[in-house]
C-alpha cells in the first residue's frame, strides 16, 4: 500500500507497476512556478469473488451480508484510486469542471449531432431490409429501378417485397426472444470468473465487478442447438430459411429495447452526460452502467452473447443447409464457419479483457449499442455466407491455391487481432493490479508482454509503446479490417453484398481513429506528441525512418 504524506511526513514514492518498464520521454523544462502533477494514490483492490461460484450465488451472498452491490443495487466494486474533487472528475469525463455529471456541457457532438444520429436511426434499418430484398429478389444485387420506372413506384415495390420476405412471424419472435432468455439463464448459472472495470469518475472512481462466463455459454449453446436440430424441435436451418422474419424481429426488438432502456434510465434518475437534445441523447443512450438486480451487466451481455452467437449459428445453419442440398460443404462456406468461430470464440475467451474498453467504460447504453448488437452485427455481417448458400458454387468457386491463401490470410490476421488486443488489455490489467489469468483455448504466443515499455503521462495515465503497439497505434484496427476483407474475398466479386461489411468497417475505423486521436491529444497533451514521435504510424508499421512514398506518409502516418 502506498503511504500518503500525512502518514509518513514525507513525499510518497512514485507508484511502481511490477513487470512494467517506462519508456524515457523527452525531458522538457518547466517554469518553477508550475507544480508537477502528483502521482495518484492507490488503495489495495478488493479481491474479486471466488471464480467457482455463479453470478447468482455471489450476489445472494452480498445481499445476505447486507453489503452494497453498487448503483441501484446493481454492482459491486472497490474504490481505487481515491477520488479527487467532483469538479476534477467531471473534467476527466469530458465535462466542464464543477458541473453535474448528468449534464453534458462539453459542447461536443459526435456522428453529425442531432441530424447525423437521426439519419442513422432511420437509414440503417431501411438499409438492412433493402439488402435482404436484394438477396431474395435481385440475385444478390442492390435493387435498382427498372428503366422508365418512377421512383415512387420503385419505393412502393420495395416495401411490398420487404413485407413478403421479412414479415416477423410469431415463431421468429419466439425463437429470437427465447434465445435471449436462454442466454440470460446461462449468464447467471454457469461458472465463470470476475474482472474489474475501469474507475468510474463520477462515482468516486468505483470499479464495477463483471462476471465473465461467455466461453461456457458459447459451447453450452452449441450443444443445445445440436440437440434441438437432431431432435427436430428446431432445425438449425430455420435461421437461413426464415432469415427475413428474424431480420425484422431483430430490427424491431433493437428499437423497442432502445426505448425501454432510455426511458427506464430517466425514470430511475440514472442518466449520464445528457445534452437535452432527445434524438442525440436517445442514440447515444442515457445510462452508463445498466444492470438487472446485480445479476447481469446489460452492456457486456448484449455486446458479447447476442451478436456473435447469432452470427456464428447463422453460418452453421448455412453449412448444414448446403450439406442437405448438395451433399457437401464448399470451402467458402467452411471458411465462414471458421472465421465466425474464431471471432466469436475470441470475444468469449477474452471477455474479461473487454471490461476496460471504451465501449464498457464510456459509451452509454443507447440505440447505437443496443440496435447494433441486437440487429446490426448478427444480421448484416452474415450477408457473405447468405450469398454463398443461396447460389450455385460454380459462381464463386476459387482454385485450391486461392482458397489456401485466403485461409492463411485469415489466420494471420486473426493472430495479430487476438494477440494485440490481449497485449493492450493485459497491460492495463497488470498496471491496475486486476489481471485475470485464464487458459481458454486458444492461448497464443505473445499475448502477454514481459517488461513492456510505456510512457508515463503527466495526467497519471500510461501509453504502451511495446509489442504490436510499438509498431502502430491502431494495429488492432488493421488486423480487424484484414479479417473482414478476407470475408469478402472468399465470396468473389459477383455480388456487392458480401463487400458491404469491409466497406462499412473501413469507414467506421477511419472515423474511430480520427475520434480517438483527437480525444487522446486533448487528454494527454505533450505526452501524446511524444507518443506519436515514438510510434509514428497509425495503421501499418512501415519503416519510420524511410517511408517509401508520400502516399505512405499520408495514409499510414498521422
């Protein structure tokens, strides 16, 4: 435990992080009148609940002991470090000093503000129906008006076709919400581990406990789906045969849950960083850490289980459907089965690392996260495999050499994706003393850095300059994009629909990279410039000494 000045009568020693080596920064002169930023004081972390117990058992123990379980009786956490004054924590949460955390007075609006977010909420559900109409009626092409057809007539035809191929049947509602309920049951009953999130500034830097058992839930779900398919209670091919109905249920459910989440937060007084502009606040969300009775963190639950579990099982359904139709599974469909398993399994086995990410610690639970996880990810990321199962293999057949190359490309991109995300998040956990060691398959070489180098910033933060992040600042985006590009390449170029995801993701990561860079520049100041000097490349680690061309500098060095 670090002793304070009042305890020893001396200036406390600088906080040391075991196993971490700070990178020397450029020494800068400072006027003697400016006092250096003091090192944060830390208290010992409260031990996480024992991993052998389920979430339900642990929460009941807390309640029986009369111990608090967080905001609205929903989350346990330890307070570390000691919280500064309220005005300071508001500033650290991107708010002006001295203001209520429930009011966003920063004056900053993302995604184009009210008009941009409003357009997204209207446009994206329509785009999802539009793309499915293209799959069903337009030979997997984007629907376009026929020659001489009026725009109004074309729009009316699209509505009629979408209604025919996407009507939300009662069975689709039952399957979708039954799946959600089953995942909720698995969440509170299966074994798992506990991990601590980032400090929450406006709650005196409390760290919430997150229950992580998605890896158990994933394989338990696979076993359940196999039983349902073999017994014909619900053949897995239902997911592709009735995809249109599930699409509409997912879209409508995402909108419905967004309204419930928003107005529930307002009713309970749990809102955070509200601008007073309904459309924008509804899109961004009202509540930061929504939880149900201390048993389920909704952001974690919706981000891991719903989108990726559904996406993987759609690929499984496509493989089974193709086998029943053709008597074999093509290398292309098998590719999606591998790709979606890799991504889903990675999210599950590294679930404890997600709790300290930006989505969990800063983004609120609004339309953006809810709709995207309930409908956007599972029901648009699958257009590649849907295209394959709906067409003859001769249309998209590749040579053996090309297939092998694409498999190798996917596996290499996955290795970088898995290890770089692990390096970053395990570094943060070691730094905060909250590392959770797991052995979920696969554990890859170089997932954990030994004696990593980093820059210790004046605001108390650190910037990692070792491992993959010593090569490029957003290398995880590069690896992610390469994986999704392989999903398009395996389908060929006869249809634009499999290429929607890589194109969309490229647009999204460019926006995120710009947003992250802007925020970090404001947060770290001169330390960020030193970080950019040490790690000059953004996406691709081209030689910083001899960039090959001006275009390389413009694209990859910023």
